[in-house]
C-alpha cells in the first residue's frame, strides 16, 4: 500500500488544479431528436461562449452543425433556451448577434427567414401541414416600455408574413402542436407571477389556415403552476401541475383533468429557460419520465392507463437540466452522477445499456481524489427542514492530523431558478 501522509487540512496536494477545472469544460443543453439523429447545443468557453449546435448520427459520428460565427442562442425572457428545432435534417435556430431566425441545412450557409429588427424568437415547433414555425415572439421594437410577448407563426421560406396567433398576456411559453396538426396548446402567465408561481394552460382548435378556433383554458391559475404540456401520440394532452403542492403528471381527456401520478416528488422544474422536458412518450401507453425526490433524480417508466410507475435503473442521479427525449427504442438525456460530469447519454430502453455521446468535462480524475456528496438535512425557521449535500474532505494520499476538524465552506445555490446538483463538479472537488 502507498504511504499516506499526515498533514493539516488545506495543505493536501491534489491533481485537481484551477487550470484543470477550466481546461476542457463545456456546457451542454437543449436536446432535440430528428429520426435517429440527436442534436444538442454546446456552449464553449474556448470560442468566447459561442453556442454550437452539434449532431450525433446513428453510425456514431459527431460533428458541429452551425458554422462560426453563428451562435445559436435566444434572448427571449433573457434566460433564453429553446433556441432551435429540427425536422428532416433542416435546422431552424435563433442567432444571438441579430436574434433573427435562420434556416440551415448541414453543410450549407444559414439563411435568415425573419427580417432584421428588434424582435426575438424562441421555443419553436414546426407545423408541417402549413409550412411554418410556431414560436414565441418577443417584440422590443414597439413604443411600449415593456417588450410585447405573443405566440406567432413564421413561414419556413424567405417570403411570407409573420402572424400573431395568441396575445394579451404578459408572458407565453411551450406552444405545442397535436400530432395531426389540428390543435395547439400553450402556457401563459402575467405579472407579478413567475412561471413556477402560477401559469395557465390553454388549448385551441386550428382552422385550415392556421388560426385559432374555440380556445379553452384547461388548467392553471395565479396559484397553480403548469409545466411542459405535451401531446401523446394518440392526441391526448398531458401536462405537469403543482396543484397539490407537488409537481405531478396530469392529462386532459374528454373535457376532464385526470391525475396520472400522485407522488410527493417533483416531475417538473422551475421554467427559467424554454424547452425543458422531464418526460416524453415511448408510446401512447408509456411515458419515460424523470423526477426528483429527497434531492436525487430518478428515472421511471409510467403506464399511462394504469398509473403504474416502475423504476428505470441507470448509473445517473442528476437530470436536473430537464433534457429528456424519447423514441420507441431509446431515451436520450443530459445527466450525471457524483463520479461523472453532466453528459449527453443514450439509454437503450430494451436492455438498459448506456452510451455517453458527449461529456461536459473531458478530464479523468482518480476516484481516490473525489469526495462523494452525502445528503443531509437540518431544521430551519418556521419549523421547516432544509436540505443540503455535504462533501467530506477526500484525498487518497493524505490523512488529517489527530483531532483536527476540517474547515467548512457553505455554498448557497442560486434559487429559486436553480437547485444544487450532485453531478461531478471539479470546482467543488478542488476544495475537498
């Protein structure tokens, strides 16, 4: 056995240096699927923070899609997210510098499909029946002191006019088309609410020319937060609601709201950015979902008719980014664990095999130098309980001097729009 050095805390030498932390790190997000191809965005510090759309193909090839200097990032609601969508190999994305929407086929030069001006776009969905995008439109060009948010349509070609479909509320998100293109669902909310306080879920028929007919409020209000409306393959509208105090999955069927899950757990997350997805359909009868309970994320398979939730075993305990997409064969997610950084992972739903397509930190560290987070809780004001993750000092080469207590660093997460993650973070391991 190698000799262990006895030394005071704070003097231990470690291979985890400040230079190592920043050398190979990127930020991953915004998964999209197009047939067997997987798309995601990489934010790269080495390129000045440029957001690059990356494609992984069925044969294992991974390559950049958006050429420099294009930067796939939207400023709608400032936090952004939902900056691109893709269908049949054609990508539509918001470019950060001018906030215009561009159409881009891999290997060709991106072409703008919206005019220049102080208007931003996000959270796009393609309407193939009417050859258009439906998206959020944030107009900063008006004389109003505050930007005007609407749900609008944008023609896929260079010619044609944008059209406002929904207006009147302060904020919108999540326009979602039914599989047959005959219905549209969306979320709206107003000041002073944030979307995790209270939102409304609406749905409407669409006329042949794409206008709304018979809009109807389905759920939500100033004290009920609705998250991620999605249409199942059979045309049933599902959504996540916190009406019980916990974000659970519901559906709108035959004019009634039906509960699908009833756990003291969160199947949703604060909607501080567009495009989050904590569940997706493997079929009309089965949902693959993620939820957080006692600070740890879990995956499960949900029988939609009987409400039976069965665990899906994976080595990952962090899916807090809300990036989960599903096909009939695979689940694709951005996930991590205490020993693995956040990564783009493909999960074979038939046998549970996982494949890492891209990692956010391409650095290998001996586990002897890694501290594993321990879930703890402690009493706080008004009789409530606070939760945290404790990282004890860890270094395989050293032991502390007798009777010495380690210094304690306390880091508060950036709530309410964020939560502590247990994924491997070298900036935490640097201190432990």
